[in-house]
């Protein structure tokens, strides 16, 4: 459980850094003047709440369930994607 919480906590600064990097890139190109800051604020709050709820749910889920369904899903998806790759 502690490792999972640590992994999520390590991701937070990474996401902030990526957002800051993108904002600096947009600022260098002069794109901040035409930005709708109200919509951006609403989107930020909505995504933060959604992320918080999703992480809380996932942490609760992994305390009481096994990863078998997730492992099967990943294997099936991997096989399907490999089957879709064209062979030269």
C-alpha cells in the first residue's frame, strides 16, 4: 500500500512540471493572451477533483482486490495490439 501511495505522490510534481513546461512553451509563442482563463480554471478544478476521486478509489480497490483482472486485461490488449501490427 505504501509503495502505491508513494508512486502516486511522486507523479504529482512530475505533472506540475510538465504543465509548467507547456505553459512556458505557450508563453514563448505568445499564446497566453488569447487564452480563456475562466474555462481553464474550471477544467483544472474538474480534473483535479476527478483525479483525486479516481486515486482514492484505486487505493481502496487495491487494498481489497487482486490484480488478476487487470493482468488479464493487459495481456488480452497486448495480444490484440500485436495482432493489429502489420508484418512487413
